[in-house]
C-alpha cells in the first residue's frame, strides 16, 4: 500500500534533479539554477551532459551581455549545477523532473529505478506532452507523488507550465510544484491527464489539419503559413512550426491523442509519417516542410517548391475604378483601403443615407490616422474625395472591379450578383468578400462566372494585411492575375486558395476554437486556464474564448456549421455549449455576454 503524502512530509523543493539533458532538460536546468535551486543534471551520455553544461554557460553568458544577469549571478547559478550519468545522483533531490524521449518503456524504467533511490517524500514529475501521466504513476511504488510538469520550449523564455495531476496524485504534491512554478517566474495552469493537455491538445490538432491541407495541395506551404500569421496574428505559420517542433515529435503526440480521443482530427496526416520515416523531421535534420541551410539552422533556403520570384505570367486587366457594395464596417474599411491606394471608389448601399453614413465612418477613420500622425490632413481629404457614395448599384456601371461586402447570406449575395451582372460593363471583375460561402454559387448567379472571384479581406480591413484570393473552377486566369496585382497595389498580402468552406484561415481556426469549447464542456480546464495556456504556451495574441467573444458566437456557430456540412467530419460538429449560448442570445461582446460577461457601453 502506498503511503499518501502528508503536509508535514513535504519539504521545500530546494534540490531538483533533471533527468535528460537535451534542449528541454538544459533549459529547465537553467531556469531552476537562476532561481536559486540546486540542480543535479543527469544524462546517460557523458558527452550530452558536457554539451548541456556548455550550452548553459553560453546561454547565461548571453544573459549577462543583455543585462539580464550580473557576472556574479551567473557564476552563482552555474555553481549550483552539477551533472552525472547515474540516477543515484538524485538520491537527495526534493523533486525529480524527467524529460527523456517520449517512450513508456524508457520512462517506466526511470521511475522504477527512482523508486529505489529517492526519499519517500520526494516528488517525481514527468515532462511528457504526449503520454499518460496516470499510466506512468500507476507503475510507481508511490503513485501519489507522481505528476506532470510540462514546460514549453525554450524553457527560459516561455512563461507557461502545465501542472498535470492524475486521479492518483496527492493534492499536496500538486500544491508544492505549483508554488515552485510561481517562484520560477512561470504561470502554472492546472490540467487533468489526457494527451496534449491544454496547449498541445489544441495546438497539435490545428497543426495536423494544416499538414493535411498542404498534403491535399489545397494551398502552398508559403500561403498556408502566411495566412495564419497575417490573418490570426500568430508568431509562426503551422508548417514552419511543425518543422521547429519536429515532424516526428508531432506525429508521436498526435498518435497518442488519437489513441485517446478517436477523433479523426487527431489522426496524423499521412505526410507526417512519410516525412518522419524519410528522416525529414524539420529544422533538426535540415529539411521538413521547408529546406534549411543546415541541420539545426533556422534559415530557410529555396528548393523546388519555392515559388518563382518573377510572379504571374498571365496579363491582368486594367483596374482604375472600384465599386464597393455594402454599408457596414467591412464595406467602409475596404473602400478606405482602395481609396488610400489611389483608386476612384463608388461606395454603394441600399439607400443614399446608408452610403453617406458609411462614407462618414471612413472620414472618422481617416481623422484618427491624422491624429496619430499616420496621414496629413491634406492626404486624408484627398482620400475621402475619391469615394463617391451612391444609393443604388446602378452607379457601378463603369467600375472595373466590383467588390461585394454585404450580409453573409447566400441568397442575398446571389441576388446582388445577379444585379451586378446586369449593371456592370463587360470585362468588369465581380468579387465577393465571403468568409464561408461558396464563391461559385455567386458566380452561377451571373452570365459571366469566369469573371467572378473571392477576395476575402480580414477585419479591420485597413489594418489587416491578408487577402484570401479564392478561385472557382470557372474563374478565368486573367481575372486571378488582375486581383493578385490589385492586392499588391493596395499593399495587401494575397494567398491563393480554392473554393471550399473556410478557405485557409477559417478552416484551420474554427475547429481549434470548437475544440477549446469541448474542453470546457468536459470540465477538463477553465476558460481562464485555456486562454492563458494558448497565449503563454502558443504565442497566440488572444486566447480562444477571448477571440470567440470578439468574433461573435453566432458568427462562429455559422462558420462551424458550414465546415461541418462541407467536410462531414463528426469532429467538426459544433460544440453543444456554443449552440446553447447562441440560442440564449449570449453572442459575445456585442451583447454584453458570451463566454464571459462584459460591461455594457
């Protein structure tokens, strides 16, 4: 019978053994030593232990150069670290953190040996992000003292630490490790035991879908990565991140997640297996989704898949004037973008009053830019003068490009495109800004489907750099070339994608948001912990629930339904909690309540 930990048996975690001195183990060692802990670094390889010490010396030297440590603090931190190759060196440790390869056999062997070495009150932590903490604990002589302590790479920089307890873990052990994490300057998040925990559980599903999207040749690797960086504000695109993490590591995590969940979204994309077994594991091997200057290098070099620098070979059409249909925030933002780029813009709405109100909104936006010193008053006046409001779409008779930015309702859009078909001159390009509806359905409402294309701007249009350029099977080559050229002129980054639900960004973003909601439904983690995990562990500018409340829960639900209907994957079915909140009228910030409550303005 295992003896439960008692409050009196827990000693302060002053001496910590780190088993496994790879990149993560070395980083954790640095964090602990800087925070005043005595650290025993253990690795079966003497060479790896020496390499770890050298890396630690180099890293702390850089900290001194940057003014983050003094010479004395560095010397004291290094003096607190000793290394060895035998687990018996951990005998006096208050806490042991193992960060060895993701293998049950390896980890089980280490925990069994540690049971006979460490004191009964010592805490044993695994750094796994893919294996079951419960399964590792159950094999230990003292399962109540075993838990997960998941740091993120690079450990010295990343604030998040996931503290993972199993049904066997003593609360006192969790409390002691949580206190330690806070003393290390980290943000601990308490989570239950399931593969991927919170951050990786959400992140790897998203990465897997990006890999599958690339494998299906739906979009290029460059466009997928640019879309998620520019459309969502992420620090890295998903394929570049897979290369950084390691394609083989990602495959291991996903296999563990799939074994647990049975969710097809977690079934590793075949390309991950192909790349792994070919040894193309990402940066560490010098090649993965991208090719790198050398193994371990972060510098991407051109390869056979790199897009040609000379650009399009098809001649586009001339665009001098643009019509923007709509009177909402998106329409006025798009009209402002085109006017700033020097185009004459006709801003048409269902009434003269609505069109004038939209132009007035643009005037206020330009005035803010003047106040912030981004524009002169004279430039703002010239931009506003280029915009002609109109109460009828008949005003589009002479425009070269008509951009629709009305309600996200297919029947309403089809009616508008039928009208534009009659009004616009031959050769004019008709574009829809839909984020989730089929572009081809708008095209078929006209007698010129070859002239119809998607231009999905992101909100707010003046600030967001991305435009998803959506070709249908009927779109003419010169129409596509024209829109690419126009995107360059209006200083937007265009990415190409086909006409399927969600395009790139929403097809990857909304399943991730939906999975976050399912975590809350299952009482796995709190809203605050999930948001903190993704901001601190994934570098996301907003947590999923913050973002859902900003986007609007009704909008999110509509997109989830479109994705589920198109791809027919059970894993894409909208979370019931999302449907319940929408039915209750809790739509996010715009109603004062969504996943959180907001002060009414």
